[in-house]
C-alpha cells in the first residue's frame, strides 16, 4: 500500500474542488465570483497535502524535539526525517523548449518506489494520462495520481508514479517530447535552522535560503511552528481581499539604502508558495522582510443559523453574531432581488489577525462580493437552491497573522 495514500485518505479535502482553475501561473489574477461556485482553490493544494502525508515534518511544522538528521528537498522546500528512508531529488529545474512549446520540470523527488514530479508548460491539448515516465530500462510508467491547475496559456501539474527500479535517472514523456532528468541525494542537516538565515515572531520561525541567479535572486522559504498551521507567505496576488488591507501586502528585500524590491510571480504559485524571485543582484546588507504569514484554522466553525427565505423586495433584519474561535461573523440582514437571496454580513477579526478567506457551508453554491455598505460583504444565493428556509455556517478561516520577520541575507 502506498505510504502516501495511507495518510492521504484520512485528510479532509474541501468539497468539489474546481476542475479548471482560472489562475495564471505567470500572470496570476484573483477574481471574486458572484455565480454559483464555491471559493476557488488551487488544485495544487491537494498535492501539498499529499506531499505532507509523506512524512514531511517541515511543511506545517518541525518539532523542536526531533534530533535525527533531516533531508532538505529543493523545489518542494520541505525537510524529511531520515527515518522515512533516503529521498532522492531534482537539484535544479530542467527546461526543455521546442518551437513555441516549453516544458519545465520544476521539482521531483523519490522515496522508495514513489516518484513525484511537478511540471509547468504551455503544451496544449494534454490529457493527464499522456504524462508518462520512462526508466533506465526503457519501461514506460503511467501516472497513478495527479492534480493540475491552469490559467491563460500556462498550466502546472503534479504527478505521482510508482516505479519498480532502483535507479535515479528517468525521462518525462509528454506527447512527442522526451525530457531526461536525474535525481540526486539531498542535503542533510541536524537542525532545521542550519538550512539558512532565519527569524522568529508570533510562534513562527522562517528560514530563507538565498541563491544568486544570473538575472536576480531566488529565495526559498521554509518554516516551523509549534501551534500554527502556516498556509502562505506574504504575496499580494494570493490575498483574496488585498484591496481592503492597510498593510504591506508582499514580502520585500531592503538594501542598505532603504530601497525595496518586491518578488515576481513565484514558481510555486498556489498553496504553499515557497520559491520567490527578485530582480536584484546579490550584495551585502540585504534584508528580507515579511510583514505577515497566512495561517489556517481548519477546525473552527460557527453554529448553524436557520434563516427564513425573504419575500421579493423584503429586507429582513437578522442582527445575529456567530462566534468563530477568536473571530466572529455578524449577519446584518437578508433580502431577495430577482433570482438571488443576498445576505449582508461582516467579518470581525482581531488586532493581530485579519480573516482573508473562509468557507460557507450548508448551501449548495454561492458567490461573495463587497457590499455597498463599507466593511460589509454580500453573500449571494440562488433562490432555486433553497426552500422556505435555509441553514448556513462559516468554517475554516484563513487569517493574516501580522508580525515582523526580518531575515539578514548575508
């Protein structure tokens, strides 16, 4: 039985993950939709969870008590306990170009017989079953599990294979293209903090691995926390409600003169972004500054509230506050307009944490948008999805945890 699958089946996955994600991998845009779709979630998130079930201990947290050697996996930016077995990994991305088509192997790792590979491409008319691996003996292997996200002309896919050989060299087969790649032993350290410069705040420690490139800097981030489930690092394009926040929305590098340099689209856009690129030459005196991290609370949920379906033109006062852990949701009123029911609500955050997104359950589909009244949101529900009454509740908020992580990059 697959060691990945053993734990993967026990992890709660959000209902009805979208099959086509309109999230450009190089021109990422976030759209608030009013139609009957639930919150857009990158399918890459399911791969992140799958990766996490492999025994990775640095992705969500690294327990301080662990004293065994850790293996750093580049590309995925996680560490694996050596007790899980030796991991082989791709050390650098592999880029293949043919005419106007490109394929880039962003990351790959192998634990025992399990091979994971992440690719980005603009190759069109692809089916997931067309993504194959060839081993050193010439055996062709089909993928057993995958997820894929795309937007515009680009897409990114994460593919899982079960191999039978003990080798470390393979070829990715995509259409008529055959792209060789090799896996190598990974860096081993005794302590998570040995991987790079680091900073701690609000119970979260962040490590930054700096790599100078010909055209800039690559910063790879890892973290550890005893009690926080960190979902994302500071990057404006991955904030759902960015325009409402009076904070620095992205991490940045500051030089000795106080100039700020912001990151480009990360290679791992989606949850969890961990590789960031800056148009800045390496030099002395650079500092990486992270003004917040995004943390998720999957276990939090409000009580269910039962709401009578308003009549056409009726404005029905609700005036109900629903506690949500340290936060709360205030339901102001509900009204009916045409084929929609509109519930006006307000999210009450705390001084240190601002809710950026959450799920609404109990109804089949919904859309969310800013209300005409400042500080409020409108929840749109189709009339045909409810009867005389309907129930709903709020759950799994993701919040911006404000802090001050300053990492010297010398």
